[in-house]
C-alpha cells in the first residue's frame, strides 16, 4: 500500500482485536477533553485490546486505538507490547 506522499506505508505490528500491554504510563496529551491535562489514562502494564487501526502519515507509522479498562487511547507501536498468550484481563474474569 502506498501513502498519498508516494511513500510505502509501514505494515502494522498489531492487529484489530489483539491484546496488548502499555509499556509505559500513558498520559492525556489533550485528546481527552473530559480528563485533566496530563491525567493518567493507562498505567504501565495495563492490558488493552486494539479496537481500531489508523496511520499517522506525517510519521509514516501505524496508530492504534486501544481500549484500556475505561478509556480508549491512541498509541504508537513504541508504547505497546503484545500481551502473552493466555494472559487474563486485569479484571480477572475467565477467558
């Protein structure tokens, strides 16, 4: 797939529905107006699920909308790691 700039778009590392882990604390960058600036949206180690894939053309990088417990957060690959197979959600509910 080629971006409008003629640059080859990078393939995403994560897929829709894939479980991922925040590898660092994720804070509000202003994209959540209902939360305070710099509020913690997802703590390091929080498990989430990719709910939508996008692309940041200016960075030529995939962008992931990840559903963490009570918040959907836009993330770059460097902010995520794949959740190990069999990892239960943070609520402890059975798979």
